[in-house]
């Protein structure tokens, strides 16, 4: 009989096949999809995040853990949709205009998904206007912007200014990150939150959502 703790461990181990098998067994055995997420996947990704922060895990380990989590989520997502389970919050993430770096952004997206949020991945080179449309049309609770170049950091400010100009700034929280970005820069441009790495991004999102 599959156990939720075994699934958490499979995620930590980055064992895609075991994660998928255990997820299927849990669901077939009558465990609710939401329970599999909150008591199997999320605790596993929490450990991955803690190990990453403590430099016990590096980027490859996080990526294979996230891949295992995605394998489980592929099984669970249709069941969650059927059951009408609302995600805790909706977070739209993208690398800002002019910037094509997406490895860190993808890691942040995976950690946020692992924490139970619905993540809308806008990709790279995202124009300021797209963030506005996403707030209006997808009702994102948080906009998460990544930049890896000092030359594209100002695009974060442009996006914030555009959100204000279009009258949607007060409808959404904005968090920023990426190697050259600092808390001081986040404060300077008026972002609501900043995170130095993917694991901290989950903490920042929780803070911004008041959880
Ligand atoms: Co680029 N590149 N690159 N590059 N590249 C850097 C960033 C650079 C530091 C290399 C260097 O010169 N030493 C330099 C930037 C210098 C600067 O501006 N200060 C640089 C440059 C100059 C360029 C080009 C201009 C090179 C050229 O063409 N002349 C060009 C720009 C293209 C463009 O974007 N328009 C370019 C291109 C590329 C590749 C396409 C070849 C490739 C990107 C592939 C891809 O992403 N799909 C690439 C890569 C791989 C790098 C390096 C080597 C690695 C970046 C990376 O993925 N790191 C990088 C040098 C380096 O860092 N050693 C470099 C791993 C990743 C996990 O970390 O992205 O920092 P990171 O994400 C972290 C945190 O920052 C944080 O969490 C993540 C996980 O902990 N984080 C967030 C990230 N986003 C967050 C958002 C959040 C919160 C946290 O909230 C919303």
C-alpha cells in the first residue's frame, strides 16, 4: 500500500518513475488528489527547498525533484480540475523584456507549483503589457518577474510603471528576483517582495498572500 511519506521521499530523491507509480497507487486507493498534493508533494518539495537553501542540494537535484513533482502533477491536475479544487493562489511568472534567461525562473516556477500555487508561466522576454493583460484576464494574485542582466533590470520598473498606468497595480502583488536583483533594488522600484533564490521565493509569495 503506497504511503504519502514514500511519495515525499520519491520527490526528494528526484525519482520520477516511483513518484508517478506512488501517485497513481494513492489515487487508485482512494486518497483525494488534493491530499496527495498537500501531504505528499508539498512536504517533499519543502525538504528540497530547505536543502537547496542549506547548500546540501544544488540546481541539478532541484531540477530532478521538480521533474518528479511535475510527473505526479500530470496525474493529479485533471483530478483536481474535476473536483473543482481552487488553487491557493495564482502566480504569473516571467523573465522581463529583453531577457532570455529562464533556468532560474523555471526553478522558481517549479518551487511555487510544488508549494500548491497555480503557476502561469509567461516565458521569457515578456513585455510589460503582458503582465497587465495577465492581471486582467487570468486574475493573477502575484506577478513574479525575473531578470538576469543588469541591462534588463529596468524592465522590471517599466512593468511596475505600466501596471500603475493601466490602473491594475493595486490588484496584484509584485515580486522580483534574479542574480543581479537585490532587496534594495526591489524597494527602489516599488516591488512588494524580493527573493534571492527559488526556495525563498515560496516564503516571499506566502508573505505577500498573508499566509
Ligand atoms: Co547569460 N549572462 N547572457 N546566458 N548567462 C549571465 C547572466 C552573466 C552573469 C554571464 C557573465 O557575464 N558572467 C551575464 C550578465 C552580466 C550582467 O548583466 N551583469 C550574461 C550575459 C552578458 C549574457 C548575454 C548578453 C551574452 C551575449 O550574448 N553577449 C546574453 C543575453 C541574452 C538575453 O537574455 N537577451 C546571454 C545569453 C545566455 C544564454 C542564452 C547562452 C544562457 C541562458 C540559457 C537559458 O536561461 N535558457 C546564459 C546563461 C546560462 C548564463 C549563466 C552562465 C547562468 C545563468 C543561470 O541559469 N544560472 C550566467 C552566468 C552565471 O550566473 N554564472 C549568465 C543558474 C540559475 C539557477 O540561477 O538564474 O540566478 P539564476 O536564478 C536563481 C536566483 O537568481 C533566483 O532563483 C534562482 C534559483 O535559486 N531567481 C529568482 C531567479 N529569478 C527569480 C525570480 C524571483 C525570485 C528569485 O521572484 C520572481
